[in-house]
């Protein structure tokens, strides 16, 4: 078990915090955001087009944007052109995709850059800096499985350990154990995947 990490290194750590459109996980995502802020991290928020623009039964888009900006103290990056300088400016020490959907997994695995989040990742990883993926997708053990496997074999990609979130009703669904986010970040900064990867 590789779970006993100190959180000391989060203080002052610059984290690009990217949010995708897995709306049912937003409450967990904001819990992570607030914990990282409380640990002293400097957070730069990025939202995908869907996360930024769609209101659902899990909350209004405007409210999510306001909350992200209030916690981080920074305006949300929500366009491809605004995400592109993240790498050249070396804005972040690490990038966290804090609810990585199957759609985003597929794009990252195939080097498709057509959303603010995928551009943020591409721009950041060009500097050989770590990206941590916190997955939430209903087809992880189906169509998205090959993309997860591919990214596990790509340099500088790491995962928050994950598990089946409802094996009976959603047998192909996986969700990150959001409580392990901080430890996954610290392990990634050392070039290590937090183990066991199956939470």
C-alpha cells in the first residue's frame, strides 16, 4: 500500500484544476477543490465547454463558475485560446483533471485537442510535467477501457485510484476515489503512480 503521503508539499503548489462535464460528481469535485485550497495550493481553474455552459439538475452553470472563481481567486479558463499559454508560461507544477469523463479520456488518448481541458493538458504536458486524471465514466470497463489502458502507458500521466461505483446497476462504470486525490498528486510529483490503483 502506497497511501501514507505527507501533505506538506501542497503548500504553495501550483495546480491547474480542470473540470469536465461529469455533472453528478461536481459535489465531490468541489470538496477536492476546497481541500487543496485549505492545504495552501494555488489553483488555476479550467472548465470544458460542457462544464462551463450546461446547467443540469446538479446545479446551474453560472453557480459552478462563481464557486470555482470564489475558491481559487482566479477567473475560469474556458476557451481553447486561453488554455494554450498554460504550458509556455509554465503556469502550473501539476495539472489535475478532477472529473475526467470518457469523452476526455478518448481525446487525450488520441491526442485530440478541441476543448479547453484537452488544450490545457496538451499545453502543460509539453513541459514534461505531470497530469493526474480523476476518472468518472459509465463505460470505463467497456468502450473507455482501451483509453484508460493507453494513458496508463503514456509518460507523465497518472491516475487517482478508482473503483466501481455501482457494480450492480452500472457494471461498466468506474469512479475515482476522490479522497485519494492529494496522495495521488504527491505521488505524481515524484513520478510514481499511487498504488494500488484499484481503490
